[in-house]
C-alpha cells in the first residue's frame, strides 16, 4: 500500500504523534505545525514541499528526489537528498536538527540564509547527529541588507563524522562584495568572511582541518 499526497497534508491540533504506516510519496505539501508526524515506512518526495513550522517529523529514510524540505525543529531518521533542496529555517533563519544521517548527492542542494552571527536567530544551521556524506551544492544568501563583519564565522553545518565535501559553494547576487571561505572539518563546516571585494563573484578557497 502506498499513500501519495498531491494536495496538502497538514499536521495540527495536538501535541501527540500521528502515524502513517504505509509507504508515502509526496508531490504536494506536507506541513507539520504541531506534534509529530511519523511515517512507519520509507518516504519519497519527488516535488512539492515538506515544512516544519512548530512540529516534528519521524521516518526511517526520506528520499528527497525533488522539491524542498524546510523549517526549524527536529527530524528523526535519515535523509538522502539526491535532487531536492534542504533549507533550514524556511521563511526565516532557524536550526534544523536531524537525528540520523544525511546524504547529499550531486543533484542535491543545501540552502542557507545569513542575517546575523547567532545560529537560529541570525543564520541557518543543519545539525546532524550522525554521519554526513556530502556532494552537490551548498548555497547561501544574505538577508535584509545584512553586512557581515570581516572575520565573522557562521557554523552552518555540524555532524558526527563526514564523507566527501560539497562540490560547489555558491553565494547569490545578494552576497556580492564579500568573500566567504568554507572551513571544513570532520565535525562541521563554517563559513568565514574574508574581505570586501570590488567584484561581484570570486572563486571560494576551501580549507580542511
């Protein structure tokens, strides 16, 4: 049995757990506003949106083939992002906590917002309790005219261990004039402001500790 959502599935009204025990495919919108939405079998998203706006998600594995996974809160399970966008915080900055492993393929993207120096209230963070296998793109944008101070650091990603690295670190046009260098370790990735630039784009230097 497979449940395919092409409309809107909204989790509201109670602080308990709602269980969906069959395989689940999303092409529409899944909005978890309160409580926990639990998928007993593997879940797949090929398009559309899954968002946390006050609730929590639980599953064995989410196969993110397309669309977006956004919001702040806790996800229990493993994520395989082969063609979608993971955007902690959603419409505002926030921390998305993953109790499990994260795998991002060449077609996947992690999208981050920077608007201050405090995680959650100032910039997005993806906090992973397990291993992160990385590829694809990490992109970032400055919010609301934010000017990052020289030397400021943004610990945007944490994990217990790491395999690989993002193939591309990309800032949007809103970050023009600033150089962000990723500092990559076995426990996390931090974006560090280098210097002000007179040009709108610059190759990003990568350092590994």
